[in-house]
C-alpha cells in the first residue's frame, strides 16, 4: 500500500479564499476587483448568500471540478448550516471556468443555468480576451439567479 501511495500524483491544495475577490491569475485591476467585490457585498447584504470570485494561475494538474470543490470547501464559502455559497472560478491558463454552487442554492442556480451563464455571459468576453468584462457579466448573471435584483448594465 505504501508503494501505491508513493506513486500517486501529488496535487497542491488550492489556497484558502479570504476575501470576496481573490485574483491569483492577476486578471483584474484594483478598481475592477473593488467594483466586483462591492457587487458581491451588496448581494450578501441583500440575500445573505455568500458569493466569491477566484482566479488561479494554475489548477496544478487537477480537474477544475475537483479544484473548485476543494477550494470552496476549504474556504468555508456560504453560511454554516445553509450551504448557500457560490464561487466563480477562472483558470485562464487552462482555459477553464466553473461555477460552484452549494446545495442550499442548487434550486436557485441549477447546473443547466450555470452552464448557460458560462456559455452566454462569460465566455464571449473571455474569447475576445476581456476577462474583467466576462467575470463581471458572470457575477451579475449569477447574482440575478440567486435572488439579487438587477445590478446594472455591463460596461
């Protein structure tokens, strides 16, 4: 059994998120991160749901699904007992994006809705190289799905 463990690939665990916007891939300016953080704060004050945005320079060879779930769980996103957290994770070097939704919000933001937000709101901007616009569009679309009234047009 020790030989099997020794041969298993080692994957670094993602860091713990400690703010509403954690931009490890350096995709956002300070002003953009501040604006998005403000939108997320307003959402939390209005709905009580915690929503964070994280970007990473590398998934460290892990599938984005495993990386995002580990990151969300280790960071304790969402209210304890409600499991109502949401995380938008962007890994630009691997060309991956994922919306991780806690079970407490699974009815408000279903998998098919999350996929539609990625495909229709986020990826068009990403494909043109405008990560900040795509992230902001995703934040607004996700916020709307989980109970936030319209947060304005996308700039």
